[in-house]
């Protein structure tokens, strides 16, 4: 747990990013989790993912952006991604982060930026998902999502909830009333016990509880996890309740449990792979290391070789 907190702390240290990025070897190791630095590299990765029977979601890596000009570049990047999805015919939607669009500068700016991407996704018959970030921005993220959902349709824009937060069950009850398309994940940030379950057992129990709420709602949701226990619980619940395989989808991260991704796709479940790409890979990469101590050994071993 200490290692996880330490790595998440390091993920926020910009100086270290500069330092780490200087080592081409370190950058090479990131390719396990990151599809590349450019849209073309991400498209090549998505073509392979599609060939394995899975769909994808583009994630242009950047977060906590602190200048309006940079948020403008992020919007342009996403509009470009949506155009390239149409041009290439790949099966993919997009995932966005509101701090990438200026949430920590001005929430109106983040709303306007996100709106431009959602509007373009709608025009193209595509879908934009708003990722969930740290608990300091949970409410602001939900507020912007709710505004967008009031202006756009169920299949234009979706949101993410995290089973480690105490508030999530209530948030999900409110979101299902709208209704909203939701991605359920466990949560990747380092949260204090005041807002999040400190024990994995409770996070998992809450995950199963929320998964059951989602699957019973009749709306198409994303069950995002690599945890076989969560996947089995989802498959069992769906079978017990007569919920068909195409009424929801599983989602996993690029480079993680590819075997399980392919197995679920072969078994006839919708399987979406989240494909991060871009120059700002450092915080995302560090959060992936934090999730699994074995990943740190993978890095250390390879740096040594
Ligand atoms: C599609 C998708 C979108 C996501 N979006 C968000 C978001 O918007 N906000 C947010 O806070 N979090 C997001 N996450 C991250 C999520 O919250 C978890 O941090 C992450 O998925 C690990 O949790 P887990 O459910 O896989 O279970 P865990 O209990 O952490 O892991 C279960 C098993 O999965 C494998 N595994 C998990 N992580 C790794 C890893 N890094 N490297 C190698 N193996 C691993 C291991 O075999 C592990 O034993 C997303 C995850 C996915 C799959």
C-alpha cells in the first residue's frame, strides 16, 4: 500500500517526468502500456485490437493542463482523432479528461471544450466518455457531465464511476434516473479514508454491488476491470438474470491481460480496449506501476539488462 501511495505521489512530480523521459530505455518500457506518441501509432494499435475482435477508446494522454492555449490544442487533437476514426473506419470511440480541458483553470472553459468534442462525436455518430479523475474534481466532473447529458443524448456522452468512493452508489442511483451510460472501474488515484474504502475487499464488494445496479438498468454500460473475480461475478449475474451478452461490454487497458481480452471476445462479449497515446505518458504510466508491484520489477529488471 505504501508502494502504491509512493508511486502515485511520484506520478504527480513533473520534474521526475522530465528526468525519466531523458532515458530512451525508460521510454521504451512504457510501450507495454502506451500505444505511442502519435495518432498514427494509436491507429495502428487499434487496427490490431479490432482484428482481435475488440473495439477501442482513444485516450490522448494529458491531465491537469494549466493554460487555456494548451486546452485548445487538446480539443483540436480530439477533433482530429474523431475525423481519423471516420477516415480509417476503425472501431473506436474517445475518452476525455476534464482537467485536460481546463477544469482546474475554469470549469466553464472545461465545459465549453468538452462540449465541442461531444458535439462533433454526435455529428459523426460516435461517442465521448468523460473519465473520472481524483476526488477533488468528482463533483465538478459530474456537474459538467450532467449539463452535457441534458443537451445531448444517451448515446452521445457517458461518464465513469469508481467503486472505491463511498459516494458512488448514490451517484449511480442519480445517474441511472437520467439515465446515463456509465463505465464502472475500481479507481486509480490515491484517496484518503474520508472519501474512499481503504480495503480492497470493500472496493471489490462495492464494485459487485454497483455492477449489479448497472446491469439491471437496461442501459448499455462498460464494466472496466482486469480482475477475474469481478469478471466472473458479472458473467454469473448476467446469466442468472437473463441479461444478454450484447447488453453491456467489458473494458480493459491497452497491454493488460490481453489473454483475457481475447477470451472474452471469443466468448461473445463486447470487449473495448482503452488506448492511451501521446507525449504526456508519465502520470498514466506511474499509475499503472502503482497498481501492481510486479510491474515495478518488470521495469527494474529491464533497466538492469
Ligand atoms: C477501460 C478502463 C478505463 C478506466 N478508466 C478509469 C477512470 O476513468 N478513472 C479511474 O480512476 N480509473 C480508471 N481505470 C483504472 C481502474 O480504476 C483501475 O485502477 C485498474 O483497472 C485496475 O483495477 P482492476 O479492476 O483491474 O483490479 P485490480 O484488483 O487492481 O487488478 C486485478 C488484476 O488485474 C491485473 N492488473 C490490474 N492492473 C494491472 C496493471 N497495471 N498491470 C498489470 N496487470 C494489472 C492483475 O492481474 C491484477 O491481479 C480504468 C480502467 C479500465 C480498464
